[in-house]
C-alpha cells in the first residue's frame, strides 16, 4: 500500500511520501517539497537547489492557493505557485496541490500552462468541484474526509480510478483503512485496487517508485 501524502510517521504503508517543511531530509524516505500557501518561506532558487541535492524528493508541494488561512494575498500566492509550476515542468516532477476556495484559479492555471507533469489535489473533499476537475485531468488524493462525507463518496464513484491515490495527511488513521473503504465503495477487489494505485503513483512520479 502507498500513502501518497503524510505529515506523520504513523503509516504502515510500504512507501510514504512525506510532506517536508525543512531542508533536513532523511535519505531513506521519499518526500515532496515546496512552498505551502500557509508558510511561504523558501525562494524558488532554494527549492530547486534542495530538490536537485535530494533525489528522494519526488514531487513539488504541497503548494497552491488558500484563501482562508494564508497570510499572503491571493495574487501573491498565485505568483509563488506559478514559479513552482514552471519548476515542476523543468525538473519533471509532479505537483501536490493544496487548494482552499481556489478551484477556479487552479483550473485556469492548468489550462494556461497545459502541463506535461501531473497535478494532484491532496486532501480532496469538495465534491461540487469534482466534475470540472475530471474534465481537466486532475488527479485526486483522497484522505480521511471520505470516511464521513456521503456526498463525496457518491461523487468519487464516478471519478476515474486511474486518477485516484490515497493518503492520511496529518491523521493517524492507518492507510489500510482508506484502501479497504475505497475498495468496498467502488466495488473492486482490494488486490486490484492496490495494483491500480501503484500504477497511478508510478505514472504520477514518472516511474521513480516502480
């Protein structure tokens, strides 16, 4: 089982992708690294240098737009995000996106850049946006909110399983619980779900976890 996005060391997944907030990284773990909209603290030069010097970084992020909790204006957040989009394309790494009340902007940016790298919205729970995200080719990383949100559950059934990964984020729930729940929800054998998500993650990361 793969945990696509976590901030804890509680997961029993075979491979965890930890969201790194500092440049002090363990050589035996996989990471994403970037400017989170809550605490934009790195220059794009420093982000690129850190990634180049740490091959265990396999994604950029979480980065994005948060209209509720960021101390930066939306326009500033978008400018920082654009830098990371361009870095994503240059280094051939996917983006892990944190989006709060910024779905119109992120869809507009995806159309503008037409990126070759994959964009993954982590902690996805806005079921009303799911159709437009499907039309624009976003990957969704699904976590604990799915367990309680019946409307999200109904929406997820119609989203391509080839565009889904699973995560625990900052929750201490076991990643196994997410796999078992999704397998039952979409009526697929657990072994087949594991195989599909592995394929999805290998595609997202350009084979770095193959």
